[in-house]
C-alpha cells in the first residue's frame, strides 16, 4: 500500500472468461471456416510432427547404436504425447512419451531417453530466437512488461505472484543441489546416462545432418500449416502473419500451466492481429487453430496407442508406466 492507496490485485483466474468467449466465437463462426485449407493445414502439421519424430529417432540411434528398434514406435509415441499435451496441462504427455520410448528401445534408461528429448531444443533455439526478434520489431507484438496486462491466466498468475515464482525457482535449484550432494554416487550414474542421450551433440556434422536439417524440413511444413490455418479461419495467410504466429507459439511453449499454452496463445493473438482482422475472427482463429490441431493429434495419437502399442486408453498407458517404473526400481522383471 502506497500513500493510502490499495495496490491493484491481478486475479489468477484472469483470462479464463476470455478463452471461454473465444471458444464461443469459434463455434458461432464454424460454418465460415474454409474446409480445404483447414484439412491441408492439419496434414502439414502431422507431417511436421512426423519429421520431428524422425529427428528424435536419429538421436536415439546415436545413443544406442547397437540396439534395433522401429521408427514407427518412436513416431507413435511422439504423436500420442503431442496430442495428450494439447488437452492436459504441465506437459503431461511427455511422461507418456518417455515410457513408450523407453519400452521401445532395448536396454535404454529413463534419464537417457529424457535427455534425448532435449536435443531438439537446440534446433528450436536457433529458430525461436530470430523469430522472436522479428516479432518484437513489428510493432504489434506485446513487450515483456505488457505481458501481465494481456489477461492470460499463466502470465497473470506470474505477474501477481513474482516473489512466489522466484521463491519456487530458487527452492527447486537449491533442492537439486542438495540432492546431488546427498546422492553423489547415484548422481554420477544418473549423469552418465544423461550424457548417453546427448551423444549426437558430440558429432556436429551428424547432428546437423540427421537432426537440424530434418527438424528444419519439419519446420517448413509447420509454417505451411500455420499459413493454411490462417486462411481457413479468414485471418489471412502471409509470411509476416505466419512468423508472428510462430513467435506467439514460442512464448506459449514456455507457459505449461494450460494445455498447449492456450490462454497465452489466445491473449497474444487478439493483441497481435487486432489491426488485421475483427476481434471475433481473431478470437475464433486463436481457439479454433488450437482445437483443430488438438483433435487431429489426439485422434491420430490414440490410434497409434491402439495399433502400435496395444493400449486402449491414455489412462492405461499412464498406469502401465507407473507399474513399469516401480518394477524397475524394485529390481524385478519389467515388461
């Protein structure tokens, strides 16, 4: 409190009503969605994920050169996890991916598989940084100090609780250091397995050829998907709009509190495209793109679970993963 005035309070639920309104706008305008660009956009997005899964497969081959395993199982795990992440917050689909990949690669370990998943982030950084620089220089992308005013739940919560956020991050960092000191021998074994998942980074030519270039090919399909979806929802496809959407997705990826960063995406898109389309059109697009991608990936991911892995539900995968991890830690037989 300053000079008798009460400090403004940012509600942690800010942005939920805006997302609900956008969902309503989407269903009200669903008849106006162009079907052909929508379908082409979704096909391109699935191709993008498929190429990303191939790059991940190449990372695993470098980590386990003497093991034999199938790309289709890695592809199925990748698609299923992405679909699950679009409906469950905090990237719960990554848990499914780690389990399915671990059981698909003989003699693999959870730390190595998890580390292998991080290799793609090297490519993502090389793309996201120039894209974000471009987005922030266009005059429509909100600056970091303005993030809290966008009404997104994720950003509003962090803005309303900066000390809590800093405390949690500090607590986690200190906790990791303490665990490392207490469990030093286990930690050494753990890091040796982590390094195994990162082996391909030690061969720059192989990383560039089998990961970076493959991911870049997928990236071009992703941009094409965004272009088609912008056309489908009548916002208008252009190089500038596609790069702005990519920038928005890069920011949303850092906010795991809502499925797929939906709240952040919706808030940013309404702000960024305010001058190029009506509010109702942008609101319908911001949610419609998320729903369309989520439904397509969730459907294909579920089929992959059934046809490739023999599971009948995501819940069954999670239960099997818990049993597998418990049996492995107990030193018993694992399936």
